[in-house]
C-alpha cells in the first residue's frame, strides 16, 4: 500500500521550562506528520525528540522516506 507522507515543522518556547532527568527544556521543536493511504484514510502524529541532537537524524530519515512510502519502508527507516 502506498502512503503519502507530509510533514510540517514547528518550534516554540515553553512558557515555563520543564526539568527532566536529561536537563532543562526551554523550547520544543519537531514536526507534525500526516500519513494518507490511497483509499483516503489518514492519521496524524508528532516527531519531537527531547534530545535536540536527534533533530538532524530525523531530518535525514524524512529525506530518505520522501513524499510517498509504504508501511514496510516506514518500519525499516524508523
């Protein structure tokens, strides 16, 4: 089954920082993603790594996936 893959980036500062075991989070960035099947069914999700060093890794995976993909390819890449 062919899936249409769309993404939209987001970035914002938090009103109040959040303390985690990995450190203080003052802002958030990532992507809203949408997958749509050839039958018109669709679903939404979010990719927003806590570790900002993983942002570039996510961008690379998105480039590899492209605009059309399959369930199998998504499972393999992610």
